[in-house]
C-alpha cells in the first residue's frame, strides 16, 4: 500500500493538468466541432512567453503570468476562432482536423522566430518558494507539483460555478445542445463560441505554464511530440 501511495502522489499533479487539457479540448469540440490538435502548441506559446518575460527580461512572476496566461492565451484563442475556425463551422471534420494539425506545426515555428532553437532550462515555477519540498510523513511533493494540483482544483471549482450559475455558462451549455435554438432565443451563438475558444485557450496557457517546470528542457520543437 505504501508503494502505491508513493507512486500515486507524483502522478496526481500531472493528472490534474491533463484534466485541464481534456476540459479545453472538450470545450472547443462541443461548441465548434473542432478537435483542437493545436492545443499543445497553444500551451507552448504561453510557456514561452512566461519564460521570456520572467527569466530573460526579469519581470516579476505575477505580471509575467498575467501576460502569458490571462492576456496572450485568450487572445490567441480569439484570433484563431475569428480568423480561421468560425469560417469552418459547416466544413467537414477532415478540414477542421487538418487545419488544427497545421497549427500544431506552425505555431512552434512562429515562436522560434523570437524564442530561438536553443534549449532553455529551469522554467519558472508558480509558487512563492519554488525549490521547497513538502513532506507528509514518509511521502513528499515538490512545490512545482503542488502548484499544479492547487491551480487545477481552483479552476475546476471556477468552471463549475461558471457553467452552473452564470449566464455565459448557461449559454455555452445551450450552444452544445442546439446553436439554432440559441439564436432563436436572440443570443449570438458565434459570440458564445468565441468565448468558449478564449476560455479553452486560457486553459491551454495555464496547462502550459504548469507543465513546463515538470517537463524536460523546452524547445520550439518539443511541443510536437
């Protein structure tokens, strides 16, 4: 039993982050019919912005996270939805899949124009004491893993409140059932889809900055694997 717990604890943070990834993928698929294969590339963009601002340019961690996760990530989702995917609403699944696959390849290459191809080490950890290790009896958990777990719990609670108690959440649930009926009720289904893409991209950005410290050195090519 002790071995089971010892191996389970390190896997919980990664499982939490992958839960964020799954939520973002389902969100875009249900609201726009796009299985977004570029989700990992979007996560990489936010991780690269965080590294560039915090490590290379010595920004404090809070504004660096604010820019990469709360500004760049939703803005990237908005741009992708407005310029590309909203025009594919009636296209076949093959077209949508190939478009997202193309973005998976293109986005890291675009980032490489300013990020470079050199390996970068020690992505910032979203925790006040990033090198600390918390011990619980004979078990322990690094700060970077604890940050991923707590952030996921906060996001899960926040999403639950959003979808259950807010007008936007109710509209997102409604557009999944019937976009046509939503429009007959006087609500712009495209605007709801746009909001879903921005929220999904925010989750991608958050997953990217949480996973980066737990992953091997970051390069623009590793996001394809």
